[in-house]
């Protein structure tokens, strides 16, 4: 019985000293929504903006992003021409020129985009009109998926170490009293 009690006290101390932070799944979002839609045409041919997920609680180098999607709302100006947009995202080569015929366009993650989000929590986007197209930019939504770290509360760590130490002291004291032959009366 004493060996089991000694083992349990030692295990409690080990777990108490191993104050490891845990990771839990998390989703961060950021929306860029100008007060009025941005009209892109020959005079105003591009619009750039930055998504920042640190405003939603992301902590660079502590939290990690494993995937993201970027959704852009581009609206046709109701003329009869087909519209073409130039979307410049970090590391995306195949999605640079985009013909759109509906309102919502979703773009997936890239390696460089993930690196930027993990390093500083931001993603730069630039939209431009191509070949005489004219359209409106309405809104952009970035959704990042990853893990956030949660620190172990310090009071629980101290409590576990304290319980382990009290148990080890009690076992040692009991052994010392049996070896010396002295008995204590406790009331």
C-alpha cells in the first residue's frame, strides 16, 4: 500500500511540474467592408486592402493557421460586357486573372499566404480591372482555421505540486517514526 501511495504522490508531482500548454481548434475571421462599394474602371483601376486576424484574437508565433479561405464580393455594373478582375494574393499564380459572372468568389490557401498569416496575422489583397472591365468591389471575408494555445492555469500546477510534496513528506515521516520506535499521539 505504501509503494502505491508513494507512486501516486510522485506521479502527482510530475504532472504538477509539467505545466504544458494545450492547443484547441480555433477559427479567426476578418471582414473588409468599405463604407460604399468601390467602383473599378479605367480611372480607378485597382484597390488594395489588408486583412488582419490579430483583431480577432490571433497571436502570431503562438497560435497557428493551417488553412484559410478568402471570399470576395464583386458586382457587375449591369452593362452587357463580360467582366475580368485581376486578383493579387500572396503565392497564388493560377487565380490572378478571374472572369466573374456571379457575386461571391472564393479563393483557397497558398503556402506564402499561410506563412504571412502565421508570421504577422495579416494578408494583403489587391483587386484590379482588366481589359476595359468595370465592376464594383463590395466586401471581402477572410476565414482562417488553426489552433490556439491555452496555458495551464498556474494555481492548478502549484496545487498538484503541493499535494505531491505533502504526500511524500507524510510517507517519509511515517517511515521515520516506525524506524525510531517513537509514536506520536495526534488529537
